[in-house]
């Protein structure tokens, strides 16, 4: 097989033009898919984030439940101490002992009240977290339904176009092999510069087929000779004559 440097400028222009038409076919397939691939990815990311949020809320609820259980145990211990001190108060020998026991009872009573407040606050917070959890679950369910629908649409399009897409990708690879790297780099750069992806365009009605800027007759004559790569002075697209454009077909 001949190397790229052995191909004439005309051969390279034909390969570039062929590549442009192949890429145009691939662009049409991407247009058919529309925003579905992006929408699917966004929904997957959202669902992943909601699952993470759901897990975090569940862990917080479990942590608060454990906190409540600890406070309930603390109440039991405090109440046991209160009973113990109350029993001791029956056998006090002087006021000093009586006051000391009363102080201990007061402290344990305050401990019970404080624990009860902590339990009340934590219970309210659990209720709030439970509402958040339910909201997250509903959001996940809704998003998963949307994702299923979007995936179904995308898979249908992929199923219908996969064979065609692979065919054009192979043709594109073959066309690129017939053009030197410098030209391919320029071609890719120009394609990215325009939303319609047109980097190689024919001269039509004495104008550039991309930006419709007028091409002088002398310039058109040079383009028809196919001896060098000529670009539009206005938009930078690679120009070919209409005969060459019509001769290159992609099936």
C-alpha cells in the first residue's frame, strides 16, 4: 500500500472530502440521538447523588437512634441512683448527710430531665430526617422512571444505527489513512470550529459553500487545478471544486 506522502494533492483532497461526507453521516446519527446520551448520563449522576444522600440520612437516623438508646440507658441509671439515694435518706444521721443525699437526688433528677430533652430533640430530628429520606426515595423513584424511559429511547436508536455507525467509522478510518497528519489536524480543528462540522466545502455559485463568501475567478481556477490545498480567506474552510465534490460519494 502506498504511503501518505506518495498520494497527490488531488488524492488527499478526495480523501478529505470523502472523510467530510462520512463524518457528516456520523453527525446525522449523533443528531438522531440528540441530547439523550447527555440526559442519560445526567440522570445516572443525579440518581447516584440521591442514593448517596439517602445513605447519609439513613446513617444519621441510625446514629440518632443509638444516641436515644444511650440516653434511655442513662435515665435508667439515674432513676436507679435516685431510688438508692432515697432509700439512704431514710437512715441519715445528720443534716449534712441529708443535704448531700438531696443534692445527689437533685443532680440525678436534672440528669433525667436533660436526657429526656435530648431524646425529645433527637426524636424530632429523626422525624425530620425521615421526611427527607422519604423525599429522597420518591425522587430516586421518579428519576429511575425517567432514566428507564430515556435509556429505552437511546437503546432503540443505537440498535437501529449501530451497524451503520460502525460502517461509517471504518470508512472514516480508511479515509484518514490517506491524508497526512498535518492536514488531518487542520481538518479536525476546522470541524470543531463550526457547529455544522463542515471543514471541506465546495465552491458553489462562485462562493464558499460554508460561509458564502465570494471566491475570485483566479482563486477558483487554482482550486480546480487541485495542485494545492486552498482555504477560504473568510472562514478558513478547505475549498474544493464542485466537480470533485460531485464525484465523491459515500454509501
